[in-house]
């Protein structure tokens, strides 16, 4: 049985992921106090997105209260067969910290090596949702590379299993993982995506009606959204390599124009339009329907597949992105933007 409905506000809130408050990964880290202060002084964010360690819990809670930046969201990655109890621990920690949502990434291989099935994903979804609904921190399953959901159509399959059981499926929409694959020959080879496109089983282009991001939005299953800009056929991050020697896949493109030498590739603002289109569609849907979405977390990060070893400011991009999203919200609501 579903737990009692959790009352959500209509007003969208914009937050920032913890790893996004720095300029680049080679700079000297600031203290956590300075981190919260910088976020507050930017006046761009309503909350912080973070799963702190148990040792850091008290300090995060103290600074969250001091700087009036609630930690509304959290997130982690998990492997079935090993981490089920860790999901429950993180949900409890999030609840105690005041988080409403916990973003969940699940690797597509079980701890014993087999590729996890849709039913296995649904089963763990039922278990963690039962617990999350009880304590007030809702798990949201994310669309994400290197996870089961990189085969995008599986989101639909699992959501159907959940609906058929009379339950609500909650997902995190990070459409950067969709848009960066557009026109990308190497990425389209993965999980049979090129064949799905040829067979008209899926549409990636957000400007084409019936695209996969639009389907998820219109189903009303997006409870959490991540905002990290990309472009179609996004350049690989040639500045960074994984331990196996492979180059970063490239799931991040600066939202604001980088200075000379800060980014490894040419920058063109117009190429951001497909990514922006999904954000606009989400905002429009939210304010014209009974949307469950409340939080949009900016997530410009310094990992190999993202921005590692580039020197454009991740924080400045998060601020710029957050202010753009808020301006789009105001346009939709007919509110005059602040200068």
C-alpha cells in the first residue's frame, strides 16, 4: 500500500550539488564553512544537494541552519546484492537531515556479476520506497550513464511494473545523459540505441514530439531533476582519463562562455538549445499540471566524464544555470525578472 501523500509545494526550488562549489578540481578546497557562505552569497540557490558522511553529519546540519540552506536532496550510487542496506541507511540519514528526496543510481550489474533485470530493479524500488515513504525521504531512480537506466527504455519498463502494482514510480530526470548521445556515433552503439532509433522505438531530439524526455515529463513521474548542460554529440573530456586509460565520455558542456584556455573545445551557446528545451518543457508542464517536481539541482562536477582538469569555473556555471532556470520560471509565471 502507498503511504500517505507527501504534500509538495508548487514553487520550484533550485539547488546545488556539493561537488559543484569550486572552480575546478585542481584548486585548493575551501572549508565547509566557506563553501556554505559562498553558496549563500551567490543568492542563486534555495538548497544544497548532499549525502554527508556520518562523521560530517552534525557539521552539515549546523551550517545548513546557520546559512539558511536546507539540504533538501541527497544521492548516491549502489550495487544490488551488496548495497541494499546502505540505501536504507542513506534514506534515514537524509530524513534526519531534512532531505525530502534521495537520488538513486544503480549499477547495471549485480554484485554476483549478472545483469540485473527490470523485476529486480522494481523489487528494490518497492522495498526502499516503502521505507522512504514511512520516514519522509523519497527515493528517486535516476536516468544515468554507467547504470541500468542508460538503456533508456528500461525506465518505461520498470515504471510499468510499478504502476501495475498500484504504486507510484519516482524518477530523477537528468536529461544531459540523453542529449549528449544525440548524433554521437560511438554513444549510439551502446545498448542498441541506434537500432531503437531506426525502429522508431525512441526519439532523443527534444524538439521532436514524442521524445523520451517529453514522455517521462508528461507521465508525471519526474520527482527530482538534475541540471548540467550538454550539447548533442558533446565533446569527450580529452583532459581526463579513467584508471583503465579511457577518455572521459563528455557529459558536461559549459553553460556560460569559458575564457580562453579554460575548456578543451570550441564553445557555441546556440548548441545548448536542445538541453535548454527539456528544462523549458519541464517548467511548462510543472505549472500547467499537478506536477510532483519540487527540486532542480544544478550539478556541474569535476569527474572524468564531466569537467575534470578543465579550468572553467564549475561554481560560476552552476550560478549562471540556476539564474537562467529561475528566469525561465518567472517568464512562465509572468513575473518580471530581477535585474
